[in-house]
C-alpha cells in the first residue's frame, strides 16, 4: 500500500509539473509574441525614420536647388539689366538718330541724352563714357536747350512721342 500512497503524490506532482510546464511554455510564447511585436514595431519605426530622413534630405536638396536657381536668376537679371540698358539705349539711339539730328544734337549729346532718358544717373553716364560728371551735365544741358526740354522726364517724354510717331507712320 505504501506504493499506492506514494504513487498518488507522485502522480499529483506529475500533473502539477505538467501544468507548470504548460504555464511556462505559455509565458515563453507570450514573451516571444511581445518581443516580436516590439521588434516589428522597432523595425517599422526605424524604416519610418529612415523614410522621414530620406524625405527630409530630398526636401532639403530641392530647397537648395530652388535657392540656387533663384540666385542664378537674380544674377542673370542683374547682368541683363546692366547690359539691357546699354543695348536698349544703343538700339533706341540707332532708331532715332535722324530725329535727334533734326534737333541739332551731336552724337555725344544724343548718346548722353539717351542714357539720361532711360534712367542712368549723371555719375553712371560719366563712368560709362569715361568723362567727368560736369562734362555730362554740360552735354545734357546742351541737349535740353536743343530739344527745348528742361528735365530728364521731359526728354524721356519727347523720345517716347518720337517713338510713337514712328509706330504710327
């Protein structure tokens, strides 16, 4: 009988051991599930961060390219505006040389009058033509007298009216 009595507690222990192994297995499975969830979350977060960093880098590159293009356009427009005034003045001067000569302007007076009419300052005209500021003022005064104008604005209006007369002819 002793075997039967001792067998029962061992059998009970075996059942308990089996339950504890199942419990441990359940804990391990749960821990693995939690760990895999954290791991997959970490992977997704890492991928998301990399995607954000890549998108940010691409956005920064686009912004830098945009800034570079704007700077290029500004430099180009500045050079065009500097060259443009000279080109426009030259074309305008060539087109209206006959009309200016009808007023009795010399070539130098006409050129200075044109530069003044398109907005160049006396100092800028002097620098461009390598003459003194007073020389520019002298020629400009002579051009005013010959064209019967008193200012750059009046001179500009006269030149515009000459251009409109050419268009209507």
